[in-house]
C-alpha cells in the first residue's frame, strides 16, 4: 500500500520502501512505478494533458487536440463547451444540404461581458508588460465589481482600467494613471464629431461648438455612463438648435445610429448646464433660454 507524506501541506504519493525515490509514470498503463524496486505505487492514474491524436477524417487539420479551452473558474459555467466536428457522410446533412449538427455556444450575457473585459484586461497588461499574476488579480477584481453592480452604467473599459490600477498596487508594482492611459484605446466624442457633422452638412462653427459642448459635458461629469456616440449626438443637437442650421433628433439619430430617445436622455442631462457648455465666441441664432427643453 502506498504511503503519503506532506510536502508544503499537499499529499504526495510515495513508495513505502523508498519514500525519497521519484516515481516514474507509465502513461500507457496509467501506473506510477518506483524506479528502485519496481513496485506499482498507483494505478489507473488519469492523464490530465491534451490528447494529441487526430481521429477526424480531415487529415489537413493543424490542431490534433480533441480537448477544448481550459476551464475558467471566473465564469458561471466554467466556460466548458463541446465542439462537433464537420460531417462528411450523407447522414450529416438534411434534405436541403444543411448540417444537422451545429455548434451552438450557449453563454449568458454576463459571462459574455466578462469574457470581453478579460480580453481587454489582457491586452492592456501586455501593452505595459505586466505579469500574469496581475492579470489574474485584475480579473478577480472586475468579477467582484461586476457581480456587485456597484458601478452599473459605467463603461467596462473604464472599470477594467481601475481594477488594473488597484491590482498593480496590491501586487507591489504600482503604475501611474498616465502609464495606464497608454494601455487603453479610449473612444471619445471627438472621434465621431467630424464625421457626423459632415454627413449632416453642418458648418464648421456648429461642429466646433458641438465638440466644445461634448468635451465640457464630460469634464463636468454631466453624462455618467453614457456612450460617447449618444453624448456626441446630443451635443450636435444642442449646437444645431442654437444656430441657424437646425437639425432634428431623427436626422441626427439616423446619421449617428442611435435612437431618438437616447439623444433625448443625454440632452436632458446637459440641458441644465447649457450656458456653461457653449464656447464664448459662439454666435447664437437662438438664445440659450429658448433652446428646446424636451
């Protein structure tokens, strides 16, 4: 019978006659054998490695592994999945030529959001050469924040950046906010303003005013949790209504790809501070106090 000794608080299988001997594992038979006396210490040992054999008829495949991705304990179902190989016989297709067996990955919306965030965290960490242990800690922090919904409505990229900053401090390798900014490709309202205003045939003065309104709204934290596109659309609506080149919510929504109600919601957030948002040199065709209140 095999005996066990504790090493670093973990059980270890050893030979009762030669406890210091390093056991040899026979992968074919699933046995663990003592090299000193030949005693079979353990049998039916499960090989946890990949099975590098190809059983598919498609010999051109490059990946002979039959196993899927590794289990992710941060997801609700562990991200376990089964992939069905491509059929070759007539029984694999219906009368219309469609495959009878298809790969349908069932993943909840929360798991999908976390998977996207984990990929973004990994990308950010790679850009500033952070080790894997910081990525793992950041993933855990993001999962806690996401499940608690303490920052509901905030962009996942911003939450991931904050978690990465905290993880760096906890692991003893702090990074400045400036360093983390270089790892994030943040989308701002200015990325859309030129294209939207051009497609709406708005003059340069309205575009500059809309850009100024959107930037000030973000700086004053008037639109928390709102997407840059919706903020840009609301800023364009406000600037156009104050000028001679007025555009409706529907016209702006069709160009920006957002619903009218989305523009109204963002507009209502910035309207109370409208006098503070316009640039000082803007020429009003409609006074601020006459702007639509929606």
